[in-house]
C-alpha cells in the first residue's frame, strides 16, 4: 500500500508509518527527499535510519521541470525551458530543496535536517547531529554534514574525539545531508532566478547571505551505489552541459571574500590560506583542521 500523505501547499508529503513516528526524534524534524520511482533508494534510507534509530518524513522529489507553481518562475522562462543550462534533474533537485525549506518555514521549527536518498551514514550519525546543534548556538543558517572540503577548515568546536564543527575557507558542494535553521530556509527561499544547480549555488552562499558551518569529517557521504538521476553515468555535468555555469560577477566574488574574512577572522583566514597554499605547492596533502576560537556558548572541547 502507498504511504499515507498530507498536503503542504501544492506538495504532497508522505508521512512516516506509525511505527516510525513512535521513534521519531521529536526535537528535530528529519526530511528525506526521494522520487516516487526510486523505491530502492527509499529502502536503502529506511535501513540506514533504522540502524541509527531515527525516523524521517519522506518528501516526494520534484520531477524535472514539473516545478511547483510557487517556484516555477524562478526556474523556467517557458514550459520545459529553464532560465539557465540546467538539466531537468538539476531543476527538480533544486526545487525539492526549496520545498523542504518552505516546509521548515511553515512548520515553525527552529531547525530541521534534510537528507537525500543516496547517502551513507557513519555510525553514530545522529549523535554527531545532536552535538552539532548543541555547539552551533543560534547564529547559523546551514550546517553541511556531507560535504568534503578542500584545503583547510577552521575548527570552532570539537564535537567528539573525531568530529569538529568547522567554518570553511572555500564553501563546498554536495547537499546529501544538511541542517537548516528556519532563518536559513527563509533566506534561501527569497525569490530570484535560479541559474545553477543547488549544490553549485550553495558554493556561493554569500549571494543569499547564508551563514554556513560544517562538520568535519562529514558524518554522511554520497554513495555510488545508485545511478545519478541528474546526468549520465561517467559523464560530468559540465561536459554534458557544454560549458561551465554562468560566471559570477567581480562584485559577487569581492562580497564572498569579505564574507569569508568576516566569518573566519583575519587570523583564521590567514591560517587557512597558508595551509591551502602549502597544499597547492605540494608541500602537504589532505585536509588541515585549523584551530580557531571556540564559539560563544559552545560546549567544551572533548579531551
């Protein structure tokens, strides 16, 4: 039998079963983006959620250019004609994340976890999420949980023996798992033309005034067990598209540089740049976790 569903605006949301709802972490709503036809991915995520002892609400993913009316003008200039060179899967994926942001705003929750259906969760995933919420305070919009950074990250709190709450010198891609605050969802929902895929757009988060944190190492990773629903296997999206994304303006780049320095501080920015430069010159490899000042109100670092 199909799962029961409710309506939020014009979008149907499949509710968890009674058994799942009984085990739901009431302090944090968890939303899973999943296409109706991707039953194998849904089974994969149910198994992962059961192993980590949490339940989720399934949000049916937007299929290609069938964008909900409230977001349609932001993506399409005419039926099946996007504003930018975006694949139908990219438009659908982006719109699905906007649907989740709208749900978060409408629900009144202070924060929520949004996950995609092609991730693997490390053991203790939910414990890391809880520690992240405890350490992050209230002045944040998104916490990236599945993004592998490049170069160096600035640690602002140690969550456990392995994981750090970090700030990024260079904002990463990947949207497999991330925490959204209600403020962040509101900011990302502000109407504008959507000209890049959602993961690429979030690399330029300053354009939406988003304040981002992350967890390193990421407690969730994208799995290669499933074929991409966005582009053909083995073909990069850039190559298939015939070019790169629309270039950002010099003014936007300058705003991004200022935002990074303001976020990391002069010392933190300098340390991260030094590590990144050393990596570029082949003097070091891997990600460096640079120690920064603890966040105000964050819990003490684990010994």
